[in-house]
């Protein structure tokens, strides 16, 4: 009976991606899951050793290859490129529902999408919330991972995000740079999924954590609760710099948010990131979900992440001229 109360079969869309590979690798490490990567027929990306592969055709109007690949899967994880058409996730969700997959983790990794203010203002949460409701309406349960902004990505990507131009040693603090937010490494997200799917599917007795507990709910996980000041201090430790080596300026967060919206209206691509991140640093606690909602880190057995090691990875990404949009 206990063996039947476990999730063994997990399918991942995007298992070779920045986040997806950590999901796949951490699940495979448990030795308790059969992990299947859904890939395009033309896909050539390297996949983690030990993963099964199911070739699918996302352009198939009848979704036959998707439905076939998803039959027998107990949990579907969707990770998509920023370049993926918006309709792709809906197509995958519909196929999963048709195949009878009971749980879906949608491609909505980020902030607290249950926060109504964020859904109205941050340019991302409304669409993410819609994807969750879409899953629920079709029958499966969604389990959405609320992990905050990805730490390495956001620190390395440039001044529009966490406010740092590491290469040129320039920093822009939102207000005084002391607002705390939650942020996660990709690795911590991978551990969180593996921790969740290592729990029983349903609680055998009261007080026992189980996957079903997060049906149609958010899974709140985090590596760090920190401010921009904390980030800069970590950069200093990693690079051997001090404030005197940096050009540091401050901008009112709400003005920066409005500037981002204005840039979007002008067709400037960076406006989206500027507005999204500025909204995250509003001093209303909306991105500090550790305080407002609490975390599931302990239940999932997550370790304490090393801030300076994560910062070091981000610095190395910058030094290697990393460009996710190239």
C-alpha cells in the first residue's frame, strides 16, 4: 500500500534547460523516480544521464504524440524558454489533462501569484495565475513553485533586474537598497521538486506531509531572504571590492517601476524587466513571501544555500559574457 502511495513517473518539458536540468538531475539522484524528458523530434540538446526520452510534436493539432507520451505519468513539470509561444503551455496542459496526469507544475516560477496586487501590477503574475486556473478547470491539480526571482539569473542579467552591472561595477539601489525579498538558486528549485516528490502522495495519517497537500496551491521555497545591500556585500566578498570601487546610485522604486512601464510603451525591451523587478522591490513585503506566507524548505528537507557561492556563479556568468537571449 505504501509503495502505491508514491509518485514514481515524472515527465519534464524542458529537461535540458537552465532550470529543467536541475529538476531532472535532482529527481534522478533520489533513485526513486522514472524521469521522462519530452523533447521535439528535432531536439538535439544534451540530457542528464539516466533520463528517458519521449519525442513529441507540439505542432500536431490533435496532440496525439503529447497525449501518448504523457499517459501513465503521475506528475508533469513544465519549463519553457522565454521564446516559447504563449500557446505552447496551454497545448501541453490540455494534452496532460486528456492523458489523465493528476498533477502539473506549470511554467510559472517566480513570485507569489496569489497576491492580488502583484496580479494587477507586476506584468507577470496575472498570466501565471491564469495558467494555474486553466489546469484546475481541466481536471488535474496544479502545484506552482513560488521561488522568487532566480538569484544567479537576476544578479548576472544586468542593471534592469537586481540593479547590478557587475562588469562595470555600477549599482542602482531601489530606494535605500534595504528592502528584503526572497530569491532562489536553480539548484534549490531542483532540490525542492525532488523533496516534494519524495513525500507520500497522500497523507497516511494526520500531520504527515504529502504531495496532495499542495494540490492547487503554491509551494513556497527560497534560498535567500536578502536585500540589494546584502547582494552587494556578497559581491564584495567574492570579488574583493568595496563600495569605493563601485558607482552606487539610488532611485525611488515606484518611479523606476513607472519608468519601466513607459519604456514598454515606447517598445523598449528592457522596460519589462525594469518594471517587473522594481515592483518586486516595493516596500510592501509582496516579494518577501517568507514573512507573509512562510516557507516549506524544512518540510522538503532543503539545505541552507551558500550566498557567496551563488554570487560567485553569477559573477562567473558575467565574466564569460553569458547571454541567455543570444
